[in-house]
């Protein structure tokens, strides 16, 4: 019998406690839960208040050193292709054209003074595939490939997830290719000429 | 006990301010020989249910539950999401009215109707104001308790007609629950009827009016009156299938219980019936124990708060406010307590509420006979 009344008492007390808690939360809904960080002294004191974030309009800022969307600073890219080989899921696609000797100045140098020897007409990163492992960024010799703090880059069309970083237009690419081909044919012709001369000299 | 005290301080209406004046005037209103006034009397609670469930019922509950859980609730449609319910209704109206191929077509279609009619019929005897009551029956309270039992038929028809195991489980649970909880609920209300000495809803209200406001309410009528009040409140939760007694719906076990197969407007009707009966039990508990349309404010000397805040319009305000307060408590409980198990539900009904209801019944009877 005492158990019976004990149960009723426990029921009444626990219901009252629970209702007290929900009512406290109900009245605390007039203000937002504080935004103190984990290292803040008040972190565990800010239990009450609305905690919903109305996402597209309000965001928690990502840390400055956060590693999310991959970005290539193409001005510093020397087109070495290390990243393409390092990527475990092959999300980087790259095409390079050798720079003609008289174009070296036009192609320019990286920010730390290294002469770029490749045009990079195609540098495509499929960010839909990218798993932000960061291997490509570690192998990059000029540190031009890095993860940015941009975390939300959702798209309605999947093809928009393919990011193009190439620094040449189609016409330019065509021109550079032709130039290189000309130089190469020239060089080849010269080489053959030299070889023929050498043969002639040998005969003599 | 004051009798027939209808304050004259309210806004004068063409129909007069005396007891049941508005509803009597409406009942006598004929157009082209048709009793149009009677239709209007029936339409008023219907419009009220629709409006209140649209605003307070759905939007209010979503907001209240959100705030209790530190969320924001609907925020996108309109400012603070106030148009969310309109958007929901537009969606419901456009939905295809599906009747499952293997369902019992007749029962499936008729179920929600019976359910709604069951909860709506009790509105006939709810005095919305001193001057308005649908049907001034001298057995109003008895009618209100009895007619609600029709809901069980609707739930069983819906559950059985759906030809779905979850629906059937939900319906069977609901029937067991409602039939069981009607006993403590009825006995608790009988305590109120004993204190009043009548079953007439308007007379119960009149008996609770007086210049001391809330002190005349039956809740403070006897030292034991809080017990039937509490018992009726708990039992009424079970009768309208609200949490923690929502095992007929039990969304985590039974998908949606007896209305699993319903969609579109039939679902909306079931929803409306639930909100209708929520207000109905809240109104009954405020009529029997908290003075119905009487103002709770007392007259303090020359500041006649009670006289100023009584009258037909004030009466409607008070009874709706009291009803909304109890609906808030129902929502508050819903977002606080977990659902009871079936055996716990029956334990609570038969081993706790029913004996205590009998005790309070006997004590109230003793108090009524030997009160000083």
C-alpha cells in the first residue's frame, strides 16, 4: 500500500518537475541562447533560450583556418600536376602547355619568384567529388592549392559543381598550342638539319 | 447563492442581455419560413472551432511546442510564420482524396464524419456566454458526457474501415482508453453536479457567479473540490487522446494510429475533431469547476471589477479564455511527458483515478450534506 501511494507521489512530483522545466524553457524562448564559445567561462550557463539558427540568413562563421572548399590560386600554379597524381578520387583534371621561350615573361612568375614554365588552360576541380582530404594541398610545391573556409556551396545543377580555374581562354589556348607546335617543328627541323650537317661532316 | 445575476454593465445589444437572450432571439429568426436562426446557432460553434484550430490550435501549438524545445517553429510563411496554417490548408485542399482499395469504403468515409459530429454535438450545450447557448437542456452536463461517446464509434469505424494493422491497433486502444476513462471523468463531473445540484449548464454557471469573483467557483467550493477537478482534467486528456495518453496515435509505434490511411480533407476533419474535443473538454472543466463565463475578478470595495467584467460579451471572453488556458495546459503536458504504456494507462485509470474519484464523490456528498 505504501508503494502505491509512493508511486502516486513520485508521479506527481516528477510531473511537476518536468512541467516546471518545460515552462522555464517556454518563457526563456524570448531570447536567444548565448553564443559563448567552448573556451568561454559562461559556456555551460547558457542552457536556455532559442538555439535555432535560421540557416541561410544566419550562419555560425567558420574558423579562418577551416578547410572546406578547394581553391586554386592559378596565378601561382606552375602546372606540375602533383595534385592530379596525389588525388585519391581523381577530382582534379589538368591540361598544360609548355611555355615558349619568348613567352616566359608573359607567363610570369609565381609570387615567390619562381618562373612558370607551363600554361594551365584546364584546371578543373569537381568539388562534388572532393572529400577535402587535403593530400593535394600538401603535395603542392607552390602552395597555390588550398582549402577555403567556404562551407556552403550547394548548387541546383550538378554541373555547376565543376569549378574551372584555367587561366587561358579557348582562343589563347589554341594560339599557344600552335605557337608551341611551330617552335617544336622548327626545333625538329633545326635538329634534323644539324644532324644532316653532322652526317655531312662525318662523310668528309 | 445569487440567482439570475446578469450584469447590466455590458454593451447593450438589440437582442437584450438577459439569460439566453441571443440564442432565443436567433432561434426565433425565420427567413422565408426556414429556421435560419437555428442554422446560425449551429454555425457559430462550427466557425469558432475552425478559426480557433486554425490559429491557436495548429499555429499556436507548433509555436508553443517549439518554444518549449528551444526552437523557433514555423518562421518562413509570412512574418513569424503566421500564414503557415493557411499554406497547410491550401495543401490539404489540393490533395487527392485517397480511399485505399482494400478499405471498407463506407466505414472509411463515414468514420471522420462521426468523429467530428461526436465532438461537435457537445458544443450544443456549452454556454458560450450568459446570453448564448446552443440548447439549454436541463440535462446539459449529462448530454455532454454521453454524446462524446459517439466519437468512439467514429474512431472504431475509421480504424476498422482502413483495413490496416496500425489503424486497427490504434482504434482498439482508443476505444479501450475512452471507455475506461469515461468512468472517472463522469464521477468527477458528478461531484461538480452535486455541488451545483443541477445538470443545467447555464444554472451551473449562474450558481458560481457572485461579487467575490473566483471565490464563488466550485473549485473553491469545498476543501475536496480540487480532487475531482484534477481527476477530470487527467481523464479528459485521455478522452481526447492527448499526450501523455496519445497511445491511439502513438506516432512512434503505430505511424498515426487510427488515421494512418487518411489524407487530404478527411485527415483535416479528423484533426478538426481533435481540436474541437480539446476545446470541448476544456470548456466543460471551466464550466463545472471554474465558473464558465463568470469573471474571476472580485469586487474590491468601490472598485467593482466583477461587475464591470461580467455580461454577455465579457462572458464569451471569459469562457474562451479559460478554455484556451486549459488547452495551453494540455499542450504544455504534451510537450513535457512521454507517452504511457497501455498497461500503465489502465493502471492509472482503474487503480488510481477511479478509486480517488469515488473517494472524492463520497467526500463531496458528505460535505454537501453536513457543510457548515
